[in-house]
C-alpha cells in the first residue's frame, strides 16, 4: 500500500507482534468494527422509517467483540451470544445480508427464518447458537456445550456473552458454577456497559468488577478495558489457551460504553446525565483503534476511506436485497412453536 503513514516504533510493533497478530489481521479487525457500526447505524434509520419495529444496538462494544472473535477458531469454537454481539457475529462470518434479513423478518433469515426479533443471532455454519430474549439463559446453554465438548474429548471452546445486569440472574450463577466444578472449556464475557436499561452498575452489584466473583466459581477472572482491542485480545488469547489446555473456564469483565439507548423503546436522556452522555463521545472504540493503527503506520487515510466506503455500499446492498426478499410462509407459522408444528 502506498498511502501508509510513517512506520511504527519498535515498541508498539512488538505489542501486536508479541500477541501473534499480523498487521493484516489488525486491519481486518478494524474493517469488521467499521462494518458492524455501519450496519448498526442503518438499523436505527430503518427503525425511524418504520421498517424495523424494534432494534437494539452494539455501538460502543465493538472492540471487545472483534478482539474476542479473533481469539477463536470460526466454525470450530462456539458462540452463544447476546443481543449486542453484532460485531462478534460479523467477525465470525455473519454477513450484512444475513443480518438485514432478520431486521426485515424475512424467510431466509438464518437466525430464525424471521421468527425472532432482530439481534437474536444464530448462524449454524459459524456455530453461533440462537438465544432467548430471557437474559442469562444462554450461559447455561454455553456451559452445556462446553461440557459436551469435554465429555466427547473435542478440542472446542464455548464462549458466551451477556451484560453486567444479567449477572444478577440465577442462570448466570448456575452456568458458572457448573463450568467451575467440571473445569470446562468455557469463557463468559460480561460486556459491562454500566447500565441494565436504566439501572446503573452501582445499583446492580456491590463490586466494581463482576470478574472479582471468578474465584468463588473456581475459575480465572480478568477485568479489561473493553475499548482496547489489543488488551481484550491478550486476555482472550490466555483464556482460550487455558480452555484448550484443560485448565478450565475464565470469566472476563470487559468495561465498554453503551452509545445508544438500551433499545429503540427507551430514551437514555431520561436517565443518564448530560455530562455522562457527552463523555461517551470520547470512548469510541473504533476511533481509538483507528488512531492506534495510524500511529503504528498500519492504516493510511486512503485505505481507511476505502474501508468506510465499502462498508456503506455493503450495507446499502444488503438493505435492498433484504427489502426485496420473501417473507416467511404463513403456513409455517407454528413451526418450532409446538411439538407437532407443521
Ligand atoms: C430474565 C429477564 N428479565 C428481564 C428482561 C428484560 N431485559 C432485557 S435486557 C435487560 C437489561 C440487561 O442489562 P445488561 O445485562 O446490563 O445488558 P445490556 O443491555 O446493558 O448490554 C432487561 C432487564 C429479560 N429480557 N429477561
Ligand atoms: Mg449493561
């Protein structure tokens, strides 16, 4: 590439080099973040246009998600995600069209054939397991998948994600306890964005980081700046190595920022102070990673521009195709709802 800025210092190069991340991989991770953000922003526009009745966002969580995905083997390891994991799923192989088919509730939506709400991700080919809207139930499913991998002697890791508020659910405790007892190849990432809808972290738990509870489950625990791609990757790399070596599970608390309201059904200006909302603007993980890559001489202005433009046109195309796609057949309405559904 001819448009790259000055080469990086030895010290910064050694950071990603020490982690085993090639420069091309870093730029690819940046591309995934940009694409996820472009898709996410568009779904809010579709919501305001009356085309998507409900949307829920991953804006502000992207660094944690693409870094975690980079530590996994797509199609081998398992992800049991939650509704903010768009960038995670993109990094594992979900396409903009796959996602837009779910936003429009079309028949070919790979998550559920248009039956689930958008952002209830599921993608068989990428081993992304579809989940319920009932928060924390996915933790038990992930523990079960990890248990099956252990019993069968398979070299597979199960990762699950949820918000910090959802750790108040009994399912979370049961899943983590089971994973700790059986030393499972299991990783739980808590994407701590300080809020559970309108309830702040300080009213949810008496500890600054939920990872402090790891010891009580007999597992490793890490708290990480979830806006720092390399820091999250380092933590996840260790957690995956631990899981593959049969050394048991890890609980990761990633401190992230929630840029949008909880969903399209609330307005965070009603419960978050203005200064706090303004401070969020300084915590954009994409801007931060872009600055980092540019400072290291790994991303030039032209390449960045290309990445942004490609993301925009991929999203345009996906929206057009999804809008034109067929809706589910009403005759299949009861499929997966009742045991004898057609
Ligand atoms: C068992 C259960 N209780 C309540 C809800 C309603 N609900 C959906 S998301 C949410 C907040 C979750 O907050 P958090 O776990 O911090 O995740 P975040 O949305 O902040 O990423 C609640 C209360 C639910 N879906 N399931
Ligand atoms: Mg939260």
